[in-house]
């Protein structure tokens, strides 16, 4: 806020000086006034908005949580300690969940587009019977993800809700 006020004050000073020159019979041109205003020194300091809150700085010692939380030591006798046995060695078991899909393509083919309108470019095509997941719905267009992870938009009436286990339900509108 100080910079515009300072610039305005300098400009006003130049205008007053030009008026004094004109009153005394001297002449100034607009170019001379502009040059003087442009060459006026402006203190370029870091500008800080007035809404910035300055928080007090805290020392690391005062932030030490271990000092502020009481800790009670536990005394352990040798009779109270039970021997620890390692868990039995087992073979690693890797389970990969088979993805579940919520909708199936019922049309002979579905053009998948990059956006929810027919004017968007086609990115790929889904064949009839392909299973997909639906994640969004915009004015009848649904965002789908196929088995390979490709995403795009298909018109909802080309899909049928269901799952591979039970095929058949309602058609998306």
C-alpha cells in the first residue's frame, strides 16, 4: 500500500513543481515531467501484505514433548520375563485379487472417448461382452475403466449393470 501512495506523492510533487515553473515563466514539456517521474528513486523493500500474521518463534527445548509427558518406568524382574519364540517359518503367500467389474458392454462395440461428449476424440473401442468399472456419470456419459486399466467415456446406454458372476440387471440411462 505504501508504494502507490509514494508514487502518487512523487507525481503530485512533480505537478506542483511544473506549476511553479509555469508561473515563473519557465516551460516544461510532458516528456520532461515523465522523465523526472520515471527517474525518481523508489525504495524497493520487501512488500508484505497487512494480513500476514507474525507468529512468535518457539525454541526447540520448549517443544520437546518427552519433557512435558510424564513417563513412569516399568521395573521388570527376570521371573516376569517369558521366553519369546519366533513364529513358525511359512512359505510366502502372494494373493492377487481378481478385479471385479460392475458393467458389461451390450452393444456390438462401444467407442470410448476422451471426454463426456460425442465431439471428444475416440481413444479406443470396447467389444461386446467386455467388462468395465464405472466411476462417474455426466449427462448420460459414464467414465469407464477396462481390464487393462484404460480409461475413457462411453454413452451409458451401451452398458448393462451387473458382474461377471451374475450377468443381467438394469441398463444405465
